[in-house]
């Protein structure tokens, strides 16, 4: 969820609250957020499957697009397995480390994996809970694997 322009957020919130005040059947609470649905909805429903976003057209489109990736995920996983089988143990570890460093660099906005020290803890690199979820999602995409929320 990117930060909203404060003036825009207050304008939208004022309009929603004004409409709610005129309608006794309006929801008791509202949230104003600038949601990037193609990133948020698939990540959220991967952790908490459900129908929460089915009534929101933007979220529904994002979920539909994400569900079309099942075959691509299987192809990615097969390609990764094939590649790892071709390598000896030392090279497999190096390949996996390079993959993780590349995705970490992407999440943190670095130019490449060389900007990410292999021995440095995620916390020391600047990770928080949101960037950790982004990393998990990018690793899932890069490997085709379904990764746990606690990764």
C-alpha cells in the first residue's frame, strides 16, 4: 500500500464520511487507501484465502490474473529443479544464494545482487514486515514454489 497524498486522502475520506452521515444503512467504518491491487490482493489471499475481495472489480481482476499463473509456476519449478540437478552441491548453494540476493536487491531497490552482502541479516539490510512479504512473493514467483507466510 503506497502512501497517499494527504490532501487527496482527506478529500476522499470527507466525501465518504459525508455520504455515510446521510445514509443510516452506511457501514460503521471505512478505510481510504491507494491499493495496488495486482500486488496486494494475490499476496493477501495467498496468506488468508477467502472471498473478501470478490466484490471489488480491481481486486477480482488482479486475482484472476494471478490464478492464471499456476501453469507458469509449475514450469518455473520444473526449470529450477532441472537447473539445480545439473549443478554440484557447492554450485547449487551458490545458485540459490545468488537467486535470493537478486530478489533481495529487487525488493530493496538496489541495482543488483552485488549490493547485497550475503552474510548480513535481513533486518540489518533494512527489511520490515512488508518488505519480507514482498521478498517471499518474489521468491515464490522466481521459483514457482508456494512459500509459507512465515518465511
